[in-house]
């Protein structure tokens, strides 16, 4: 069955970096666009970044220039390199897979994603 397992979260100070990973299994990873979302209590999930099969990427404005999404189709792993972290980046981070083969995740929302990991916690102190 499809599994997405995030790792790499932690508690760091502002300005630090973290590299999140999402290990995927149970489906043909290279055929689906993938995305990272984040959520804080009382707020809806926010799409942070996405990456398509052709490696086209998109980012929410608040992380542009600081975060980089990438994928390793040989290892079936999705990454999110997060630099210059700020307290507003504090959240649970989830990776997600689009519901459709060969679809684009650019412009996709959480309603377009059919599988989710359980999340990894990121806490940034000032």
C-alpha cells in the first residue's frame, strides 16, 4: 500500500537549517508530482512547495529563496531543504502525493492530494 514517511524535523533557532525527507513506497514514485504542506493548530493546511515529474517547482511566497524542494526518483525520496528558518515556519510538515498519474502539482491544493504522511514537527525559536 502507499506509504509516505516524513523525517528530519526538529527544534532549532532562527536562522538555522533543516532538511526534511519523505520516504515513499507502494507506488511508482517517478510518475507522480509531490508536494510539501504545513499546518499549525487552528489553521488550514498550507502548501509550501511542489515538484512535478519534469522537476518544475513552485513555492509559496513566504519561503521563496529559502526553501528548496527536490526529489530522488532512484531512492523514492522527496526532500525539502529549509534555510534561514524563522519562527513563522514553525508547523507540522506533511508530504503528499497527487491523486492522478502524470498530473501537475502547480496550482494543486490539498483536495488534489490523495495520500499523506503523518508529518514531522518543525519548531523554530527566536
